[in-house]
């Protein structure tokens, strides 16, 4: 696998945190993508993917308002994956070749005036959000990483909303929530605002509630720690030690809600492939 990251130029910060490029053979036919604290804008330079609805059928995977069928929804050239409340399942092409931008939860607001709430828990054709994005594929048939990063940088710089600035309260709140457990009321007090004001600005800038974002961030931290546990660890005991959950049933419910796995199932798969697959979990088959 070839994977490379590149920091964005100052003009795209704090909206973009990283550019990345991956070129590899997939570890398995399918991949379960677990929710995390950032969004992704992706240019696909390989064959199309299929995104498959979780077994409960709740996912609006194509941004059309229609739930994908059991056959899945094809995503081809460019797509935007907003903040997710649950996992996604991807059927991989034979070869992976993507270049992407990792965005902060409030990042897309810098490039479009569309309400951020319309992007969350969805994977959308990037053209519906950022017209012209798919044209990059024509000029990047087989790019060197530097060329791909430069093209992504230029595209996003051209689409920055003139004079747009991130609300420093949103910026600080989401940074804190991404890195530590803190009660929303305590965070609001530390920022010098009311809880209702904090919830309002997070919804305005990120399209989700502060509590929902906090829950996803907490799970993301735990799952990365879990993936690094040594083989032979007892999932319930070890994970309860890592996280302040009430009890093992609470832990299992949370794991299932965000990942579709029990802790034992998750550790069995990830320890087989390695901690680098903590949030992009290979699957040989899709059940359900």
C-alpha cells in the first residue's frame, strides 16, 4: 500500500486539516467505515465503489433522499462524506486510487453557503456541493502525489467564500470535543456562553448537535485505543477500562450502534489485519 499525507496551506486552514493520497490493493472485498470527527472530500481515480446500506436500511447514501437498495449505490468520480452517526459499508474496486481532503466538522461551510445539516450522515456526489470537482479527474489520470495535492489545493482555494471566517467558539469547541470527554454544559461555561448558544452555533456551523458530535468523537478515540490492544485482551474488561461507560451492556450497545460490531467481533477482525485498519475495517462479506 502507498499512502501519503500533505498539510494544507495556511489559506485553507482551519477548514482543511490534511490532504491524503492512497494507492493500494484492498485487503478485502468490503470495508466498514466507522464514524469519526472529520468529513472527507474524495476524488476517486479508480473504478467506481458501491456503498451498501447497513442492515437496518437507514442510510441515505447518495444524497438524493432515497435509501440505497440492497444492491448498493454506486459512487464514481467525486464524493463528499459528511459527519456520520453510524458506519458505512463500501464494496471496493480491484485497485484503490484516491486523493482526498480531510475537513474539520465546520470545514464545508467555508466553501458553500448550503446548510451543513444537509451533508451529515450522507455520502453525496461532490458535484452537488462543489460544482466542477469531478473535472479534476480528467487532469489527474495518473498523477504524482505533489500534482494531486496541488490540484486539490487550487480547487478549494478558488471556492473559498470571500471573507468567510470560522466562528472561534465553534473551532475551539470541536477541537476540545475531538480530543477529550467533557460535558457540554461544562464546555459551554468554559467558553463563556450558554449551553443553548453552544448547541446553536455547532448546529449552524457543523450541521449536528454538540452532544451527537461528542458521542462520535468519544467512540472514535476508544476504537483507536481498542485496535491497539495486544492480542489476547479481554474486550469487555479492557475497553471498560479505556472508557467511562456504565457497564459492559452499555459498552456493547454503543459499539453496535456506531460500528455494527460487538467489541469481541471488532477486536477479532482488527487484530487480524492491524491497528492501521482501526476505522476502515476490512470485511470478507456483508451479512444482513
